[in-house]
């Protein structure tokens, strides 16, 4: 019989369908996402909540839980938790208190964690996702507030573990799903949507590398058609969306291999090894009663008024789903273009700003998803760092709409200059002698020259190869050094070529 904790032959884990016996089983997955709130101070004291800093410098007697110290709840953290709850259509619980979750870790200085695990501020809710199987609403169990622990560091000293308590007490929301996910793809899309959402409403920066967003995956398997849940395993602290998918795929395959080999799955906590895409056991999993929850005597319960909640709701930005519908209805954009703009809030904010300067909404999309996106990717920048004011891009689009320059010239010659200066598009076009020539008399000279250079192509055109018109337009463009208005040139060529 297989070792129930570890041993199972797992080859190229690829989910339920990719393993021996995989067609017999269904995976059941629940996710817990910890999102660090973007407050300036910690959840229960004024210590800095900023990332970084020399080890153990963002701490005080309150963070350390020294006798005689009294914590005080951070109002902004409460607001952010409500904000996320409203964005996920949760029920906001008006009467709240914090509990002590008792367990020992060297990076938990008080010997307990202050959490709302038993009395969440937000209940229920959904997060919509789309996978290859279609649309699905991921059901939430709760969103609750809690403080973070510190950080144990094992790779500085050979014989010792170092502890940095800067992160201890930083405010978190824990977003807990129901066990309603059934594949690593669904989990991947869900974490992607949550990360996008916390960034969109401004409660968390979503930086998984810095630990601002971390995910724990609870994974079990059962025979297809069964209703009861199997023994679950929790994979802790997954710090990238890709690793969430890989860890779940590996666990599903490992569990199936154990069961198929006659073994028994043991409830335990595991960690993910990103070097070889496997998981390994850390400890047997604690049950909730092991934590001995009780109401924290040092923190007063707090009540949320309807007015307070409505104020937060009124300040919420339009969420991506709402904005996509708005862009389609108000600006006539396609579903694809609208979704492109809503990938990141900074992108939609920039579009909205440019849309106040130009009514050519499709052109704005083309610029944002074309030249601007390419420049940002090449420069490894976010759109928030783009040094092209909305008013300037609006003026550039107007220059094209008026036929003074074409898109190609604007993108390759004018746009790079605008990124490096405060000049206006018309000024740059004039300085570089790029304004299009629409005067028929001047254009006719270039058109006649282009025709005279290609008599064989003229004959072919007259025999019916009308697609050659582009060749002549290209030649005129070359002769005019890009200054000829292609629309007028095309009309002249068609007239002269019959």
C-alpha cells in the first residue's frame, strides 16, 4: 500500500483528466485569498504598513503585544473590507467583533492572531469568471478582516531562522470561496479576477511577488456523482497565479494516484516547490477547534450604520462588467474592444480622459491597444507612467481625422517625439514637414510619375487587376515622402487609370 502522506507515482500532472483513473474522479477546490490592504498603518496600531524597510523597524510595543498595550481598530481597513464586500455582492454584517485565534509560530509575536474568522464582516457573494467551459459565478463563503503574521527567513543563517516582524499586524482581508471549483483552470481564472478586482477598487496592489496577495488552495477528490466531500489537503502561500494552477494540478494527480494504489489521503497542510512544480507535506492540518477562538477582550465590538455603508457604496468606481456594458452602449465599441480597455483600471481611466478630448472612440482604442501598448511593453512601463497627456493624444487623433497626417506617419514619426517633449502634434508635424498634401495639382505630378514608372502594371490594371491600385498608391507615398493624402491619391489614380 502507498504511504498515505507522500508517496504516489505522479507523472506530468495535468489535472483529473490526465491521470490513471482520472475520468472516475471529480476535483473539489476551495480557495482562500489573503489580500493586504493598502492602508498607511497597521490594523490595530500606527506602525507603518509599508512593504520593505530594514527588518524589525516597523514595529512597536503594540505590534509586539507587550503587556499593558491596547490596540485600536483601523477605520480605513474596515472601509476597504466593506468596499470589497460590496464589489462582490456580499451581505455586509453590521455588528462586528474580533476574535483571538490561538496558535504558536515564531513570527506571530503575540502568540495569537486577531481575526474575524468566526464573525466575518462580509457574508456570501459571488465573483463571475469565464473559462473554456463558459461563464460561472464563483460562490463566496465570506470575506473577513485579520492581521498578518511576520516573516520567518530560513536562508540567511545556516543554523538559525531569522524573524522579521515588520509585516506583523498589517491588515488583511481573507476572501474564502465555497468548495465550488472543479478544475485548476477555474481556480486560475478566479484568482485572476480577484487580483484584478482588488486593484480596480484600490484596496490592494495585488503584488503577489511581495506577498500582498497570497492564495491557499484546499483540494480534495471524490468519485463523480458523489455528494460528500473527500479528505482535503491545503496547499499554503501560493505566490503566483501560475503556481496556483500548477499546485492544484499536482495535488489532484497525487491524490488520484494514492487512491488508485489503495492508499488513504491524510488531511494535512502542504507547501509548493516552484523548482519542480510539486507539493510537500508541512504538518497535519489543524481543525478550527484547535485554535480556541474567543472574542478579543482588548477590542470593542463595532457597529456599521446604513449611512456609513452607503457612503462607501457611493464612492465605488464602476466595476469592469458595468464599464464594458457602458462602453458598448455609450461609445459603440465592440465587446472585444471594451474588454481590452477594462483589463486594468489605469487603462480605462486613460481612455475616459482621452474620450473627453476626442469623439473618435474607435481611434482611441486603436491607439491604446496599438502603438501605446507596444511602447509600454517595450519600455516595461504601466500606462500610469505614460508621458502622453490625454489632451495631446486627442489632438493627434484630430490631426488624422482632419486628413493632415495619416496614421502610419502619426504612429512612427510624431508619437515618439510627443513622448519625449511637451510639443503639440501639429507643431511636430510642421517641424518635421509631415503635413499631408491634399492639393490636387501637386499630387498629380507624383501620380503621373508613379504611372510612368510602371507601364506594365498599368496594362495589367486595365485588364482587370484592380488590386494593383495599392502598388501605385505606395509608389506615390514613396515619391512624396509620406506627405501625399492616400485618399485623394487613390481617387486620382482611379480616374487616370480608367
